[in-house]
C-alpha cells in the first residue's frame, strides 16, 4: 500500500506545528488541540476530515513523538536537579 503524496511532506506548516504542541500539552485531546492551533470547529465534515488527516499524517505523528520525548527528557533533568 503506497502512502498518499500529501503525507510525504517532511516539514510542518505553522498550524500543524501548533497542533502538535497543543496535542502534547493537552494530553492528546485532538479536537481541543486543533481549535487552539487555529482550525475552525464548525461541526462540519470538513473539520472531521482535517482531524483525520492530522491524526494520520506521519510527519505530524513524528513531531508529536519528538515533542513528547523532549518533554520527558526535560522533566527527568528537572527531577534530578531536585534531588
């Protein structure tokens, strides 16, 4: 199964980057992260399609994993400093 070309972009636009950060900050709340990133939740199928595309975009998922790892690393450093 081939990956659609729209998923092959390795760089994220500003809204996608904001979505990733809000997604991690909000504990994985997709809808809230999208709204905070500037997507218009008008209840339409257009919003749901955008949500699906973001959730399944490999570049977005990779960025979310990267932000999560950075967060855990930062937390571990802070915890060591407290000891």
